C-alpha cells in the first residue's frame, strides 16, 4: 500500500500527515502535531537538534506513525529558487552539467549546495539554438544533511527532501493545478517565522520566494510598541487584527493596536507585492487570477483581504480537504476544518510523487532514497 508521511518541521510545532496515495483520490489517514520548545527551530533552520529529534520521536511513538517513506519539507533563507535558461540537454545530461550551468546564478558555491531543477519550457534563440528554461532549487548541503540526520536519529527512513512550497501547491490546488483559470495563480503561506509565495501557471510552479516575515513579527510589534507580555500580545493579535482596507482607523486602544499590526502587515505586503510584480513583469503577465492563502498567521483578522486588495486580485482560503478524502483521522470534522490553514505543508509533502502532473511541482532528487 503506497503510504507516505509528510513531515513539516515548523518554528513552533512538528506536524505529520499520513496519506494513502494509492487511491483515486488521496486518503488522509492521520494528521498529528507536537509543539516544539521555543528556539529549537528558527526560520526553518534546526538550532537544537536534540530537542527537534525528541519532539519527532515523541510524535511518532505517541501516534504510532509509519517510519518509512517520510518526506521532509525545506523552507528557509538557505534555499535559493531561481529561473535559469540553459542549453537543451537530455535530463541525465543536464543533471550532470547542472552545477556548471547554474554556478553563476546562485549565491552559494555549487560544491556546498544540493541542486535540483524542474523544466519549465523550451525555446529557441535567434541563432536557432534550442534552450530550456528551468526552475533551479539550491539548498545548502549542511542544512539538508542536518534535517535528514534529525529524522534518522528519530528512527525515520527519509524518502525525499522536498521544497516545502511545492508541497503547499500540491495540497492547495490538488491534482488539477489549472483549476481557477488559465492565468497565473498564487499561493501565500504565512507561517510563524516566514512567509512563502508560489506562483502557478499552466499547471506548473514557476516562481517561489521565501520571505523572512511571519506571525512572530506581528507579536513582537505589540510587545515592543504596546508594552504587552508575549501572552497578551498573542491574544490581542488574534482579536483585533489589522486595519480593514478602506475603513478609518479610529482613536481607541484597539485602533492603536491595529495600527501597530498594520505597519508590520504593510511591510510584509510590500515584499509580497514586489515578489509577485517581479514574476509578472518577467513573464509578461498583468495580474494574478486568484490568491490562495494558508498558514497559521494568515488567520490574523483582515490580513488576507488587505493582501488581496494590494495585489488587485481575489482571495480564497486554502481548502486542502477539497482535494483529499479523509479516513479515520481521530478528529471531528470541525476540528479538521479548523486545522485547514496548517494542513497544506504536511499533506502536500506526503503527496510527493503521487500526482501525474507536469514536473514543475515536485522536487524529486534531493536526498532521495533510491
């Protein structure tokens, strides 16, 4: 039975999804999570290997999860994703030549990186040479080896390391990545310590950017600007949210807190808008057809609508459960629905290799077990 387990190691929790990918519609069998000690993970990097290993081990032991076919997601500032044009070669030839073809396009030495690519499209030069546009993913080798080592120490057998953004896209859009229109669509995931934006067009993930701003920065804005404790800041953040677009800010205490949160939000929105506009300009596109929003920090009241207004597009919450069926996950339907913002990473990682889709939505050759 083709069971795979997606492992999402976040800044605040470890999450795992067990998915049966042998069904016509993938079957979600389990979704579980375990909190991490503060500081064990920072910005997607392992800081305390012992604490992360212990949390993973405890999660697997408590819920008796499968230890084989585990796919781990990577997402941090030590992962580079770039579009590069290279001479058209057969896949194996290109894989062998990849370090030489992309060494000037990535800001880390190729000998220190784990490299992979996904083909986008072929094109010809004015001289008649056949070229291939590819999306190159370069991950610092030390970081990849640390993640694999943590999983191995917890007794897991790693099937693959996958770019987390690819997993998010698989879970958010399902097998038919063209749903929603022929134009570019985007997925925005706002997590605890970072945000990720991925643009999909024609069924292929064509652009990925990881931004170093997440829910923690909103909390810190209230701690610093309103002299709140961390606990009170978390509570107030979820209650008041940002200033709704187009509405007056007001002058009461709630309005003051909203202004603090909105300054952080607008900084993040500018980064998002800059990333999207960069893609649209390079691709000769005018606008996004829709924006799908995921992540725990995306629950911040009015934030998603403010992002959509800035981008000039419609916004939709992620609906992972539209694309998978649900087995005996030991949760009620309301509990699962409440978890939808944090389901995509783990579920999408477990779907690695399961969709018959263009190759631009999987990252199959990093730390893979043959």
